[in-house]
C-alpha cells in the first residue's frame, strides 16, 4: 500500500474536523473522498501533506510516517498537493508558474515535465507568456495541476478540481486527471461533485461531518441508494417527479 491513513483525528480547537478516519491508496489507483461543504475533505488532504497536525492516528506513505515530517520534506517525497481554488501566481506568466513548480529540480527534468504539461494542456503552451491572472478559471485550474506535475509526483492530492468550473471544463479537467493516472500516478481526490468523481475513481469513501460513513469500490458506492439520494441528485429527482405527478390532471 502506498498511502495509509490510520484512525486519523484532527481538531481546530474545539472543532473536530476529522474523527478516526482510515483509508488507503495503492499504486495506480484513483481514490475519491466525497462529502458536502465542511465535511473535512480539505483537512484530510492538509493532514496528509503535513499542513495540519494530527490529534491522533498515523499517516504512513511508502513505509514512512508522514505525520512526523514537515510539509517540505513530504513534498520532496513526491506527494503533490493541488489546493482548492486554483492558487496560481497571478502576476507571473504561465511558464514562470510552471518553472516555480519545478524549482530546485534538475534542468533536464524540468524541461521534460514542462513538455508533458504542455502536451496534457495545449492551451497552456499557447498562453505560456500570458500572465496567469488573465487566464480563465478552467485554465487556472489546469495551470495549478500542471505546476504540481513539474515535480514528478508519486502521489497526487487533488482538492475539488471541479469547483466553480463550467461543465465542459469539468469534463476536460477530469479527462486529464485520468490521463495523469494512466501514466502511473496514484490520485486521492476530494470532491463535492460526486458523479464526476465516482466516474473516474476505483475506490470511494463518503465523509460526513468528519467521519467516513461508507467505503467501497466506486461502482458500488455509485449504486448505493443513500449516496444516490444524498449526492447524486436522487432526492431532487424524486421531488421533481412528485411535483410533476401532483400537477398532472
Ligand atoms: P469545503 O468543501 O467547504 O472546503 P471541506 O469538506 O473541505 O469543506 P474542511 O475545510 O476540511 O471541510 O473543514 C472541516 C471543518 O473544520 C469545518 O467545520 C470547518 O469549519 C472547520 N475548519 C476548517 N479549517 C478551520 C480552521 N483553520 N479553524 C477552525 N475551523 C476550521
């Protein structure tokens, strides 16, 4: 197993954001964690990349205890965290943002990684001299992912890549995530867009107020009645259907 999150609890003062959360990611997998606003998804990724301390539990990656290491050493081990909200450097060009992603890596590696990013996202190549702040939301998301790819990731943590994107762009970003995974990069993705995440994931977990309430193969989770009702628009669909029926003569 590449990554094991074991009984992890995290608290912000009195707020318990994660309560005894356990999950794992093996090589080659896409694992999705679904949950509503405030469920603890961002906190889970921050705990893995060392940005918040654990109250209890352990995070083991490649046999090493990540929770005892500072964020920069975790990043150096190939754990790449793409935060929510497309945080790119607005006043730098696309290429400068990518170069920063590869900062400290051997020149040849940076060149190879940049070629890969430009191949995955041709629009970034076209706009490489453009300031990142002038890109569309979707392009900024692509740049945020591209910057993460500059460091030969061995595990990618993705925080809500669909957030605020138009449906067509969401499809594009998810197709690229699959492509990155096919190149051998395991991915842990946290998403509110359950349908999209379940479509690409191998395993999935449902997080509710800091606790994992359901885990299994993504196909099974997608078929689960509770998930359909709560996350896949089942309830809305039923409501619409009932409203329609009540209007019928
Ligand atoms: P969202 O989709 O809104 O990003 P999330 O599932 O990622 O939500 P988290 O951001 O991990 O959830 O938050 C989990 C809980 O912890 C929430 O109740 C949130 O208010 C609380 N929380 C998050 N960050 C902090 C903080 N720095 N200080 C105090 N409470 C926090």
